C-alpha cells in the first residue's frame, strides 16, 4: 500500500511540475535535500532535480539552493544521486552539510615498525575512498613515549568512516573512525591481516572504578550481583554542574579487562573521546557470572529454536507443553531487564552526577538482551548497541509476533547492530544471518528507519576485543556526536 501511495504521489508531482514546487517553496526553511519544501527528504526531491536538469521544469533559486547537497555551485544529477543514496540510508549526511567540526585528527602508532605506512580512508556504506589504494602515505612522524613512530592525519568523519593501515605489503583489518576515535596501533595477526587496537595518548588518563553489590531477584537469598561503575578522568562528585551520560552494559566483567587478553577496552574509548574534545561518559557494567549468564540474558518470547538432540532427550521424559513450561521458568531475561531499569539505573542516578541520556549494550547473549531491553524499554534508553546478538534463540516468526506487540510511533532508541562474518568462526557465522535481517524486521514493523543501523566486518570473530573496536562508532552514532 505504501509503495502504491508513493507511486501516485510521484505521478502527481510529475503532472503538476513547477506549479507544485513553487507553491511549496514560499514557506520552506533551508533543509538540505528538501527541494519541494515539505519538511522531508525523499525520492520526490531527487525526481525534481532530475526534471530540472533535463529542462522539463524550472526550480526557483530557493529550491535549487536546498537541492545543492553536493556542495557544488550548480544543481546537477550528482545532487539527485546523493539524495537517492540518502533515502536508501547509504549515507547519513550530505557533503554540503560538512563543517570544520567534522575534521578529526587521527593518530597511528607504528608499533610493528613497518617503516612505510599508508592510511586508506573510505566510507563504509558508499564505498567511496579519499584516494585509491593503498591510500594516503603518512609522513612526518614523532616518536611517542613508547619509542615508536606516531603519525597524525586528518579525516573528515562527515564523509568517511573507515580506515585500513598498510605498509604496501601488510595490512590491518578495517577499523571505524569517528569523533570518538583518537588513534590506532597494530595488534595481533589475524590470518593474512593484522588486528588493530585502540591507541590513547593525549592528556586524559584512566579513570576510576567503583564496585557495588546489589540484591538480584533471580539469586538465592544472600547472593548479590556485582555492578562496576567506571568514572572518567576528572569526575568530581562535588561538581554537580558537570553531568555525564551513562552507558549501561551487561557482562560488565569484560568491560575493562577483568578477564585477561580479551575485553571491550571501554576506558580507552572514553579517554579517546575526551582527547578529541568530547565529553566523557560513565559506564556501568552489570555482571553475569556464576553460571547464570545464559538464563539472565534470555527473555521468554515463545517457543525457542530447540537443539534437536536435547529436544529428543527431553521428550523422552516430558511432553512438549511441559518442556516449554520448563523453558519459560529457565528464562530470566525479563528479571534482568527489570533489575537494570528499576534497580541499577535509579541507584546510579541517585548517587552520581548524570544527565538523562542513557545507552545500553551487550554482545552475544548479551546482544540478545540489548535488543530486547531496547525494545521493551524504548522510553528509557536513547541508544542501544546490539553486538553479534544471539537472535537465533528464536525463529523469525517468533520475533515477528513479538514485534507485532510493539508501537514505535513514540520514542525509539537509536539501534546499532553489529556482527562479524569471519569464515573461520562458526559462532559468528551462525549469528550473522539474523543479525543482518533484524533491521528489516524492525522496519517492517514501522521502526523509524533513521534510528537503526547495521554494520558488519568479514574479518572479525566472536571476541570482546572486536566489539570494543566498534564501541567508538556505537557511541559516536548513538550520542549523535
């Protein structure tokens, strides 16, 4: 029905031509891409530019000004193409909207002593690069405190959002670059490529961690759940004029290196943000240890995707109805979500200098929880990071039934969905199909298209360090930096 209505509208526009757009322009304010002045950027605006450049209609000066999204002096087909790409969410900003605020200085530490270093800078969705491979040759390094050459280069993050470093022979995997990115360094070998790690120099150092024990309804009496609260460098409890946004995350035990060699490096990301001139944030990690993680991360939505072997074993001792009832008792996802929203958040907001901006993120089973809590408590969170989520716990039909119960006409958090696709990682490969389909599920249930983004990486595996690599982009996009 929507496509039919849209087709009719386009026909009307084509018939009315310049009469329609002239009437609309009188009261329209400048909005890049909104040629017809109706307050929205859509395919009709692209069509009007195409008709103007073909001399079929004539747009007035104000309409042409709004249509010059490429930043050029004359309206052209390139402007129409950019609007089409914008409506398809291939780009999120027009070149004409770029400002000096979009220029970010990025550092690279040559800790493997490659000697020659290139930075290939490009746009993830559009595939456009600043120049051909291998990219920009980095020059004029300084020796940093670790004794390695440190290079600096500028990136227009309003136009480009990915970087690959190489020596001409060796290269890293791609890494997101944005306003929360300060620098990178070479990490371990990843097949034929190298991983990258966050490099933090600058004036900000590690913050502080506070630990709180809280009663959790899902535990036996006397047992408590650990909550870690990371406070950025410079946090002053007495300075109530400085308030911070808060990112809540499940699996808090992996946010700052409490597990060796594989963590999210959350503190490095926050320091990078601050070194780039952005405000710091508070990160609250909620533990999921002691063997209860699988129960806590799974909400009950209906019949799950059973493991065939276990299903047959259970059916030998109980009926399908009894088996489903036992599964329902097993799931504590609703309890965890309620605990987060009605116990942890009130505690944090009563004891720390925070503002009203809240985010939530998690990975794997925790990504399933992040997806659920973002939908279940859409009025509580402003953005959600759904990282390699275990959405395959339920069939797509179950998700469809669940989403049918939701109304997204009100507040909807910015939903960032990420999944790796490394062919040598069976876990990540298993999670990939539903991860990339989830955006379509949401859009089919009228979730706002500009508030959901899906990102993948063919080199990353099911490890915390990769989710941490994309944490800066999650924060930059979620907080609209």
